[in-house]
């Protein structure tokens, strides 16, 4: 009964997100709940879970207090494949991103594959992503300085302009790679991930000249910690840099195991993370909370702006929703049964 209910919730959440995307406007791709958008973080996160398959849905709405909001929706699916005792994971993701007033629409569809190998207490993961990106520019609302209409006193984009012509739509292939290393140390399971995005340096210019994307580097470290009683922690560290742009996020979730309840939730979690760029003032504090059911994980977060932008948006930033449904695993856990030798 609960499994059917979970699947229904997944479908409803996806439908609502699709409708919201048609009504709102978006931003450059960015999720504060990066751990709940794992396959966007590194190709090695494809298949990095306990289960046969996984569905991920993320939605973000930002800066609605200072004009047209920015919104991003991401949907991902990955599946485990076991060949000759080797674990290989395949997956795909679709991202739809819009800026305010529909000026820029960014869409991408990526396929991914990852290989996982465990040797003793060590785990190695290698992954690759590849796909197509489309960017669409709506220039109907654009006007240039030489389109000033002195008779009406307004700019008129129907007038002739001497500005350089540019395209309305571009397509380009994009490829990403990553590697992860994890090790069990006593009760700790630290894992470090390094990924490279845009390794093919695609050209994303709307003009008839090259503007190649520089490679974006990602360093991600996590280490779940089991505490006494029903408590555990999920500290995380994310560092991304591209050209002179830096994104630095650090924080942790605290998890608490729940007793039997009406909602059949197994665990509640909440967390706080800080985002800044290291080279300037703090950007935002991110507060996250949610519930973990048997196969379903739901989360909501809110960004509290603490940068100078807080003067314009009254400390309000972005709201995000995440939903992750993981199918049960067909691989049996290995158990050791103690017995006395004769």
C-alpha cells in the first residue's frame, strides 16, 4: 500500500514541477541541495546508492521578491547493472532552466555511465557523462541604443539596428568525467570526489565567433558519522571553480531515527550549510529539512541571503524541493552467522 502511495507521490510531484516550469522563470543551473541532485554533481554519483534503480526530481525558485523569479527543474533516473560480479550503473538526466522574462532558456539531456569497484574496505568509482545542450535566446524584447524612437519617446525594437547579428538558438555537445575514492575507517565512511565538466570546451556563443566554455572543476567530500542512540550526521564539503568564479559550500545534516508513526517515516533530518566564494562576503545560509521513508526521501530548503543583495530581497533567497525514490535492491546483504567449530 505504501509503495503504491510513494509512486503516486512521485508522479504528482513531477507533474506539479512541470506545471510550475511553464508558469515561472529561471536561472543558471544551481541547486543548494547539491547532495539531493547527486548526478548533477559528478558522473560517479550515478548508481551510488543501495537499490536497483533511482528517480530524482529537483525544483528551485529564486529571487521572486525582486522581479521575475528564476527557476530550474531537473529530472534524473539511474539503474544498476551487474555483470560477472561487477557493478555498472547507467542513467540519464534532463534539466530545464529559464531566466526571468524567458530571455534565456537552457536545456540539456545527458546520459551517464559509472563503474564501481570495492576492494576490502576501499571503494573506487569512475564515471562519464555526455549529451546535448540547447540554449534559446528570446530577443523579441531586446532593444538597442540606436533604436530610440524620438517621436514616441520610447525604444522600438522594430527599428533598424547596426548592432551585430546573433543567433536565436544554439546546440552543442557536452562531456563530463569524474572519479571517487571511499574508505571505511572505524565507524566513518569518508568519500572524496573530483569531477571535470565541459572537458570538450564547447562553444556557446550566440554570435558568429567563438566563446568556449572553460573546464569547471568540482571537489566534493562527505563522511557520514553514526552517533549514539538514533542520531547520525552527514557533514559535506563542496568546492567548485571555473575561471575566477568560486562556489564554496560547507555544512551538515543531522538525522534522527523515528519511532513507528502514522506517516510511516523512518527518519527525520535537518541541516544548515553556508555558501560563499571565499574571495568575497558570505552569500547565504541554507536551511534544509525533510523525511526519509522506506524508499522515498523528501526535502525542502530555503536560502537566507546574507550578502549585500539582502538589501534588495529582504534576506529572502531561494526555495527548493527535492524528491528521491529508490527501488529495493535485488542484491542480498552478506551476513556472517557465528557458529562453533567442532
